[in-house]
């Protein structure tokens, strides 16, 4: 178990400060968009009453219905999958912002975005571009981790893994 935690915590070694910054900036911006713009559209958060009037951390019934419309095993328990997707985007975005458990949160965000691309009805609009962007950012986060500008690096230094 410790080996697994070490593997997902230790960031990829980037030698220069500007390469670490170039890896961190898109991750932080993507985390802000996931947490403060895209998650409140489907889930109730205290600062987003302009999107919906849901209680805190309650998923919108419209989103549950959308997930149930994907069919297959999503139709068996759409509430579970809707909550899992919303919480993955919300907490994954927060983790991207602070640089904690980047690889694990990137995996969950990758699965949500891949599911969205594969199962959502195609509507011939530009609405797929953010999904592709977050899919790409999750691949970047899964590969590099947090770099030197995140809590993963601090944890790895304290545990003497680096």
C-alpha cells in the first residue's frame, strides 16, 4: 500500500522552475474551471446559486436523468454515477488547484470525460471542446503529477521519497 501511495504521490522530475510552472499553470486553471464553473452547473455548491438553487453537494435531477439516458449499466443506478461524476469533477478540480493526489484525481476526471465523450448524445455544437480540454489536462496530470508547485511534492519531500 505504501508503494502504491508513493507511486501516485511522487511527481515527475522536471529540472527547471519554468518547466514546473508550465506544467502547473494549465492544471490550476483547469482546476478552477472544473470546481467553480462546470461543477456548479450540475451540483449544488454554496457559491453558485446563480446556476441552480440546490442544497450543498446535491446533484441536479436533470443531470441524474442525463446520466440515466446514457443506457447500459448507467441506467441501472444513474444516481450513483451522477454523484460520482460530480464529486470527481468538484474534488478533482480542488485537488488540481492545490496539487494534491494529482494522478488519482486525474484518473477519475479522465474517466468522467471519456464517458462524456463516448455516451453523450452528439449535438453538433462546440460543447465538446471543454470535455476534450479536461481530458487532455487529465492525461497531463496523470503523467507529470503536480511538479514542484503542489502538495504532492511537499509530501514526497517530507517522506524522503525524493
